[in-house]
C-alpha cells in the first residue's frame, strides 16, 4: 500500500488501527512523564536530605575531628553546591517533562480531532500553570535551595571558627 492508493475499507481499517496504537502509545508516554516527575522529586528529596545532613554533621563535628575551620567551611559549601546541582538537575528534568507532556497532549488532541471529531479533547493551555503540580514542585525546589543557602550563610558558616 502506498500513499497514492485510494482510500479503501482495508486502508481505512489499517489507518484506524494505526491511530489507535499511536493513541495508546501517547497515553503511555503521558503516564510515564507523570511518574518520572515523582521519581525525580524523590531523588531530590533523598539526595538533598543526605547532603544537607552531611553538611550539618560536618558543622557539628569538625572540632572533634580536628578539621581546620577553613576546610570545614569549604566542605559545607561543597556539599551545598552538590545539593544545588542536584536541585538544578531535578528542576531541569521536571521542566523538560512538562514540555514533553504538553507535546504528547497536543498530539493526543490531534489524533482525537481527526478520529473522533474536532475539539473532542481540549488542548492544554500553558496558562493553567498554577494548576500543574510540577509548578509547585519546582517552586519547592527553588525555595528549599534558597533557604538552604540563606541558613548556611547566616547560621552555619559564621559558626565555623
């Protein structure tokens, strides 16, 4: 069968089957994008808690371990830089996931417009940003990194003498 063949019942059925399989694939990808956002948040929470915990442990124990104050400060800053990098990676993955989700949803709408009827599914609107949980995850990550650095700058680093 080529693109120039007439639309026969066989080609119509094949086309419908292809559209259905593509639709299933798109729905699976949308589900995977949603699950990935949760995975990346879990990774961020785990790594951030571990790295910040290590920074606090260094702060509390540097004298007992006879670590020079400059080395302790550098260690704390290094751990916070690592935490910031994990946050940046997580935020990037969540943002890319949101863009991929928009793309898959638009493709889903294209298929349903063609196979079911125009406007069967409403297209996603980026204006609904405040209703997306990814927005709040990103805000949480940004807020937590800012708070981490602020607390470190005002409480931890001045306390290392």
